[in-house]
């Protein structure tokens, strides 16, 4: 039996963990919807639970912080990360909220998509809706980092009535592709998948130390502490050592790219209040070509024209994990102003 990496975190979820005591309401939810919560540790004097949501091909896993009846905030991580990316930020945010951070499909402890299936933004958006339905969330906020922010933007455009506040961390809510490049990107994604299906599926095995080196080399913006946090859910133990838990197919090009025009149209449909927090040494500066920066600059200008809040802070792409205190005040004030104060006002009415 494969196991999650042991000895490198407190969030291991095994069959033995099912013996931990769960609240009666959670037991009821298990019966009604198959959603499982299991207490794993304590943070901010509040229970941190492991989440398991059944989906047609397996399960979406995650972690939950905060009171049962707190204002729901869904947290979506970036590409090749997992929900551990929010471990250091969430304990610093308003305690009145209930934070649900998920491992996106193919990441962390969540199931990989079935053979032949692609990883695309619309598929991730459908997964967010599955999680929201399973948890019976009718209205909630979303904090998204990088790819998770782009998924959050698309979800907020397609289901505007469900999202009251949107926090985009080092991202713009959409990742537009130049119109002339769309066929090329689409073909590349298909060719990568078809080639993958012809090759032997064998993951490389690492010692834990070599896995740390590998992740640091691939993500130079991560601190070593952040690497250890991500590896709590990012490794699976096998007889010879450890393998990375993420599906190799998440590396392929998104086969459903969208143009700037499509991105702007969807952006216009978002009803939620939006906060964009950009790192001065972040993704846009390091990874984007000048042509891509022009597209994201247009997205940013349109967000500002709609009176959404945009701030820039010192740091790199993983600022929320490496140094969360840099953004805590912005995110906390935004949630208090746009979500918690509105909720209190409605209760008084």
C-alpha cells in the first residue's frame, strides 16, 4: 500500500485516522453526501480537518480551518502545488471565516483524472462546483494563487451569483493567449497527451532529500521551509523511497486556451468584489514574455476601471507561503470589509 510521506508533517490521512473523533454534524454529512472530515491538528486554537469529497473518478481532498458556521472561503492553489500552499497564510486571516483549501485534481492527495482525460480550466471549474455542491455552499468567497486564481476568475464569471469576494494572488483571474497562438497551443496540448499515452508510465523515485532538492530547483522562489510544507502532500511513499504525487499530465498545455477578448468578456460578468495582490518580483515579471505582459496589463487596467482593488507588495511568486505577513493586512481587511461586515449588516436587518 502506498502511503503519504511520513515524518514530515501532521496531516497524514490514513485509514487509521478515521478512528479520530468527528463532530456529530460531520458524521451526518458523511451519511448524506459522502463528504468526510477528519480532525488532524489544531491551529489558532481551532480544529484543522482533512476533507474528502467524492467525485466520479475518485476524490478531491483538502483541509479545513475555522468554525463550522464561519463564512466560507474556498482556497485554490497554483499549478503543481497543493493546498499546503495556504498553511502559513490562513492562520493569520480573520478567525470568523471557515477556510476550505482543496488539492485540485491531479495534485496533492486528490485523485488523478481518468486515463485519456485532459487537465483544463473548465474541468477545474467544474471540480470547484462539485466541491461547493458537496459542502452545500450557496455563497462563498475564493482566494486563489496563480493557476488557482485563474480558475477562481473563470468560476466567478460562470457562477457570479455564488461568489461574493475574490482574492487573486499574483495573478489576474484569467491567463489569455494571443488569438494567433490558439491553434498552436491547442495542438501542442493534444500532441503531448497522445505522446504520453504511448510511453511507459513510471515515476522517478527519490529520497526525501533529493525530492527537496528537485522541488527547490524547479521552484526557485520557494523557501526551504515552504518546500517541506508542500511535500507533506506532494510526495507518496513507495518501497524504494518517494515519488511526487501529482499527475504528470498537469504539465501539458491547457487545451482550452482563451483569448484576451474572451477573458475580458468573462471578467465583465464577475459580480464579486475583487482584490488583486501582485508581487513585485512575481510571475508576471519573471515568466511572461513582453507580448503576454501586454495582455495581462489590459486585464489589470480593466479591473481597475471597474473599481476593483489592486496592490503590489514586495516578494516573489510564492509570497503568500514564504512571507504571508506581507499580504495578511490586505487580505484580512478585504474579507472584513467585503464579506464579514456585509454579513453582520444583513443579520441586523
